[in-house]
């Protein structure tokens, strides 16, 4: 609305006194509990700190240990990357496809279907039902039906068998990942200007796929970028479902992610310096992926 | 030319009753369900080489497929599938395929939820039958009674946990909405030294999850003496930026001319905020309430609260859930209670949320 470019800093600050007052309460909380923690973890990542004595500066030792010596961490990186590379794009694409299909429905079925897909992400700990579905006895849904159908002779120990842990976690994560970005896509699709489709039809767009590629996707670019940020952040920070479904530590660390590694050192061993190193690593990884994907998405359409 | 145009798009306006919509949705779901089963059965039998059974399942499938196709073919189905004034032609086959696809994934999404709801009403004898069923023969409230019985045995009454949750959820939600909307208004509508940096920081803060900062946050809370108080949970939530980000985008699309008019009439920024911005961005703050409610409702207090009498409801309930196989029924009852509230809240406020989300996009 107004610009402060012409004014010297002091005068501008005086002129916008009220605006500063408005931003101040949030800014204080934001700086204290979001900016400062990031700064603190970067600082602490160079120290050895167990909360009882003062941080002891150790330079790059934590980073060296993390990358060179900590074998479990390598498993965690591998798992997290596999997880993020599979669930990130997949859930992103699913969010979009379902939003796109739902958008074709009239209002009431649309509202119902929106709820059907969005409900898993807001229903708290309902994902624990997967523990029941993949239970290792014959009462587990998966086992029971596979046995009933004669496909299995003995129940499979789904959640304690190394080979099944990751796939199950991925399925569960995808199931509950249609969250804020899904809503954002639905909303975005509803605001695409109808006149664009009419114009497109006149200009010779033949089918829905062309319509999708030439009109819908470019018009939704801002929502697509927002959704990407949300999905990337979520797919990298998975830990709770791993802790709850396959336990900690999971069999041969098959469900071990960077976040559970962080949980291990921060909440169980109280090696805060080392935990902060892990946090900084994950932080940089998320930021890097987000910025990369933003760059790619800007090229669409 | 005119004739060719007519072939290209449908111009028929659509009128369709709620009942018809609901009926069709039900049919679409039934067809999706059948297709889902047929696929899984088919795959299994194929692998076992029991051909007759595949034929059987195909036979079962045929009436449903016919039904589904018939429903797609209904004269005004075209308008059911798309509510557009003018659009390019759609092929019916692809329409059908896409609806089945949507149906299958709808079932996949709904199945665990339905399973939870059904389990919550199953008596013990039905939970442990082989094979497990998705229906309940003798629905009972035993699980809920058991739950209240277990909770009575606790040192701290349920009402205390509920009180904690209400305080945390209430204050956290209020804080997020108030602080968020004040800051969002100033950042969206005015440009002052530092406002750009702040806006940029907020976008960057979206790019990492708050879990990353949990440990240093814990240290800061310890330093401030806030650990083991409600504030530790409330303030970390208020410091999140998703709400502010959505609010800022929503306020950004309110025309400047409204504010200019108010400024000319002599209104101060706080008056503008309260009298003009807040009423206009009702959908946005309702959305913020929903999102922060969902987040706060599910919080277990984590490392920030360790006193038993300050723990929120979801903590004690999740303790019950992890009680093992004998508590299957009770834990389903718990899950049902925990999910009902946020789902109900979302159902009530869906249109507001969608309206806000339409401005959630990221600009370059």
C-alpha cells in the first residue's frame, strides 16, 4: 500500500510505529522459538553438550563422527532418502490427481470426497490401526485374509521383518499425507478462471489432458509450489509413525530415519551437541530439497 | 463454423438433485469396492492357478460393472461428472476409468477409518475371530465402558486431562490467530524497513519442520523456566508460520482501496485491522482456528510437559492405545473419540478452509 523507500530509517520507523507494534508480538515468539533454535542448533552442533555442564567446543568433530563413524546414521540417511524420494513425489502427485478428479464433481459429492481423502491426515492416532492390520498373528487383517485365501500357510511378522518395514511405513505415510497441500490444490482448482477453459476450447484444446497441461497446471503454479514445500517437509520429517508402528529401535534399523536418530540422541541419550548436528544436517537437507524443487517447478507451464 | 463449434462443447446447464448425486456416489463407491476386491482376488487366484475362481469373481463383478456403466450412461451424467458451462469434450471411457480409479483410492483411504470405527463397537469375542470381519454382528458399547473403567482407575481424573487439553488448545489457537493476524496484516499491506526480510523468513520457516528445532527449543524453554508448563507447548505452536503465511496471503488479496478509504476517514492502523480486515478475512481466521486446533488437539506434550497432572488428553489416550493386543477394542474406541472431534470440526468449516486455501499459493 505504501512504501518507505524515500524515508531515512529513523523517520520510517517512527512513521510505521503501529506496524512494528503489530508485528512485534508474533516476531518475538517467532524469533525466540523458531529462529533462535535454528541458530542455537548450528552453534551447539560444534560442541559436546549433555545439559548438565556447559557446552564444550569440539569444532567439526560431531560432523566427522556423524558422517564417517556413525554406521546407524548412514542407515538413517539411506532410509530417509528412500522414504522421501518415494513418498514425497508420490503423495504430491496423488494430492494433485485426487484434487483434480474431485474438482469434476458437483459440490456435495466433492465435499464428501474431500473429507474421505483428507480425514486420515487429521484423525490423530488412527494410523495405529495399521498396527492391527499388519499384526503378526492370525487376527491381523492382512495375515488373516492372505491365509484364508490360501496364499500364506503361516502368518508373516510384518512389522518385525526387515523387508516389509519400509514398504509398510511408506504405505501408511502416503495414506495420511493428503493434508494441507491437498486442500490447497482443491482450492486452487476452484479458482482457475472458467473463462480460460472456454478460451482454450475455442483455441483448439482437444481433450482433458491438454487442458490439464496447458491451462490448469500453469494457472495453479503458486499452489503447486506451496504444496511441494508442505510435502517435502512432511516426507523428510517422518518419525512418529516409525516409532509407533515398528518400535524403536526397529529390527536391524530397517525403519530408522534421520528423525528417529535425532530422537535417539536428543530424547534418550541427552547428547545434545550430537543431536543438534543431526538436526542441522536434516535442516540443510530439507532446505536444499525445497529450494531445488522450487527452482524446477518455476519452469512448469 | 458455428456448427462445428456446437460439436466441440456442451453448453447445457446442469441441474441435479442432492439425492441423485448421493445415489451416484454410492454406486461409484460400490463399483470401486468391487473392483478393488476383484483385483486383489484376481491377482491371488491368478498366482495360484485356480482359474474357476477367477471366473467366479468375474461373474460376481459383471452385474456391478453393468450397473456402474449404466449409471455413467444416464442422460445427465455428463453434468454429474462436470459442472462447467463450456468445456472441451470428454471421452466417456476415460471418465469411467477415472471414476473407478477415484473409487479404489477412496476405499483405500476410508478402509482403516472404517475398520477403526467398526472395531470400537465390536465385543471382545468378535475382535478375535478368524478371519477378521469389516462388519459387526452384535454391536456393543463395552469398549467405551471399559475405557471409562480404566480411566477411573487413574490417579488423575479424566476431567483434569480434558481441562489441560482445553487450556492448551484454547490459548494456543487464540494466540496463533491473534498474533498471526496482527502480524499478517502489517506485513501484507505495508512496506516498512524489515518487512521484506520478515516475510522471506516466514517462507523459509515453512521449509523445515518444527521437529528439527524441538531439541534447541527444549533448551530455550529450560532456560526460560517454561518447561513443564502449558506455555512450553503453546508458545512453540504460536511460533509456527503456516498460519501466518496463509493469513498474509489472504489479506494480500483484499483490495487496497478499502484501506485507503478508511485511512482518509482518519482510521488508525489498529482500527482498520479490527473493523475492516478481521471481518473481511473471516474464512482465513476460521481456517487458522481449524489448523491450530487440529495440531493442538493431537499434541501429547512430548518432552515439554512431564508432570502427570499437566499432560493433555491425547497423551493419556495414546498411552492406552499402546497397551497391546488385549486392549484392541478399547484403543479403537479411543481412536474413534480422538478422530471424531477434528473431523467434525473440519466438516462444519470446510467451505471456509477451502476459500482460504485458494490464496495459499507461493509467488515468485
